[in-house]
């Protein structure tokens, strides 16, 4: 069993319930991973993903090997038939097979380049490992998806009564950022929201439309203030343009989430995957207030990762 994207979750409701149970007794399955090893390969920086996945592995008794592949590994070639007389030292074919001998599970972080949409959408790194490794593969944020974050967000929303009483309103808002950022977090959040019984609205400036295949059927509101009206949850995230691929076409500071905007909501809770640029994406006031769920979201990364690793370990039993 691989965990590559949100579509690998067969029942979100069940998975969230199982993760919440796991959170109450995280050390109950310490035998499950005994004698097995997970390798975490990072092609990009990480704080939460690295530490929470390592913690999740430890909770399951797994050994954990971590490698900053971008800095410490050989530059990998992914193209079949390549004549490797340039900068790339090793082909994914050997690398994936070799790592499969040391690790029973391989988890990979490989962000979008934001240079070449076709290459990013082909998920060259994740798919390269999937094709050539002989062990299960876990996505720790690829070019187009961050399913472990979206699962953690689903847990956080559920803990904060998303599914209690009256139907809730959730808003995903684009927010300004100095750098061009990937679409992965937004994509997986949208996929997750599509499986929830809520009113879901995306708000962004014109030109920041997400991949239409992912956002199809979702209500889009270009007036951010209007979108915030009566919202129970506001999830902020920056992403670069999809149509003008990887470009920053606006840094409009009026899109920052501040107290004035949160006052339009129904005592709404603020969410962000972190890391977050203070006073650019969200004001100190909001981030430091009781309405913010960002620290809980980060905590739930451990249990989303642990649930996924548990399911993979269970699927390996008797093989
Ligand atoms: C990443 C992203 O996909 O947006 C990871 C989020 C989990 N975020 C960043 O790269 C932020 C970098 C910055 O300099 O603020």
C-alpha cells in the first residue's frame, strides 16, 4: 500500500475517527513496526513533517533513517535512456532499488519546481520512486499534493466540532507572500473539503485560480470580505498562479488575514499549515489569539502520519 495522495484515503470519516483514537493511546501499537525501518528522504526543508513523521515512526516501534537528499545525496537523474554526462550522478533506477534494501517504507518530500507545470504534474520524483522501489511509498508533500497535512487538518476540524450540530462554513483564503509557493497544500485541502458535509468557499484575487480539475464544483468568491461572512473556519494559504504557472502576480497586502476580517466571521477559527509569515499572511493579533488552531494542526501531524504508517504496516503483515 502506498500513500501518495488524498485519493488513497478510502473513508475520511473512518480515518479521522481512527486517528483520534490513536491520539488517546499513541504507544499502543509499539510492536507493529518492531524490526522494520522507514527512510525519510527530504529534497526540501521541513520542520513539522520531519519531526512528526519521525515521532509517528517511533510511536510504532519503527527505526527511522532521515536523509536530506538535496544537500547530502547524489543529484538524481529521472529520465529513462538519459546519457548521464552532465551534472546528474545517479539514476533513480539504482537509487530506489538500493534504498528499498535498507528501508521497509520510503517517505519522500519533493516540492514543485514551479518552473515546468507538465513536469511538476508528472510527479517525477514521487512516481520515480514508486516505479523503481520495491517497498511502500509515502508522500510528505510532492509537487501537487500534501495529503498528510490535509488529513491532520481534517482531524483538527473534527476536534473543533466541524461535524457537530449546525452545518458549518469553511473558507480557504489566498493570502499574500513574498515568494512563489506551491499549490500542494491548497490542492489537498480542497480535496479534503470536498468530502465534508459543509459550505465550502475559496476566495482569491483574479488570476489565482487553482487547477480547474481540483477546484471544479467549488464556490469561488473574489470578494474576500464577503467570503468571510459567517465563516466558522478560515484556512489561509498562499499559492502562486496556476495559469501563469509559478508566477507571483499579486502581493496585495489588503488580503492579509487580520482581526477586522475575522470579525466578519461567526467567531471563526483561524487555520494555517505553517510555516507562516507573520504580518504578511496573517496579523500577530489573529495568530496569537484564542481563535488560532495552528499549533493543534501541527500536533495532529503526528497522528495523521502514525495512522498512515499503521495502515501500511498492517498491509505488509503476512506478505
Ligand atoms: C511550503 C508550501 O508548500 O507552501 C510548505 C508548507 C507545508 N511552504 C513554504 O515553502 C514557505 C516558505 C517561506 O519562505 O515562507
